[in-house]
C-alpha cells in the first residue's frame, strides 16, 4: 500500500466545513483512497472511498486531485460528534494499513 | 442498520491460556478480517478470510493465532497460548462483494479488549 501523509491534528469550529488533507504521492493506478475514522477507542468507521473521481455520500465528500497524489476529505457541517481520529489509507487489496491519522477536534 | 458484533467486550486471561474471540459479521458479507490495536498505538491488520480460507495474513499472525468460521454466522479468532504482549483491542470487520465501481469498504465491530495478566 502506498504511504499516506496527514497532519497530526487540526481544530474545526462546529457548524463549519472541515477539510482534511492527505498526501499519497506514490499511489499506484489501482489503489483506492479510503477514509475511516475512529472515535475514542471504538472500532474504525468507514466514511468514503474513491479511485479517480470525486465522491460524495451522506457523511462526507472526497476530492481527489487529477494526478491522484493527494486528496481532501470534506465534512460539510462539522458537529461535536465528528471529533475523532481520521485515517486516509491507499489500498488495492483487502488489507487496510492504518497510520497515525489526523486527530480532529471540533470546538463549539 | 446491520452491524458487526463482537463478544465478549472485555476478556481477562492469564498468560499461557487459550482465548477465543467471537464475531458475528454482517449477514450477507463474504470477506472477514481481524485487526488489533495495542493501547496508544496504530490499528494493525492481522488476517483476512474469504471462501473459508485465509487470503492474507500479517507477520503478527503467527502459529499462535488461528481463525475459523464454524457456522454460517460466526467468525472466531483463537490465540493458543496468550502472552502479555497480546493485550490489545481486537477488532473484527467484514465486507460485502466489491461494488461495481470497485473498492471494498470494511465495517468494523466495537472490539474486544483482551487483557493478559
């Protein structure tokens, strides 16, 4: 799996959009970009994934650059319950390699 | 909404004892996984399982570990002779078949906290 780089932490104001960047400059053509989050010590929660095109679901939007070397996860209206560690993972198989992720703190 | 369940939520065992961690994946899913997370560390992949056999395993998943799908609903992780360093949160996950667009999202259970004393 390609290595991903994320900021260690970021703060976000409640009600505002949270934009979480991820670099994956060595991603290969068949690797998907997955985003998961982990709230406290709960099991990781799937958010969204994509290959080339931008994706949106009820939780978030995923913007992947044209060269696929980076992506941004957008939480459109962050709430206090979105406080979590967010993981960006590049993978082409059934194994997920979690890094340290970005600790996102949503503040009232 | 369907979810992955795991039992027990917390297991305490003595070093050298065998433990079995149990998982009930989402019912129509075909791919099953175990991960672990030592306190304060990253989530680590252990093993993936498909069509009644291991499809991939990590270096952590040595001969002390085994997985089984004993019936149509359960998926188990057995640690034969536990060590202190096996203390961790163990997460089970499952996936359906790949979507038409590709990719395979995994749905995780709440975890079993294993404490080896």
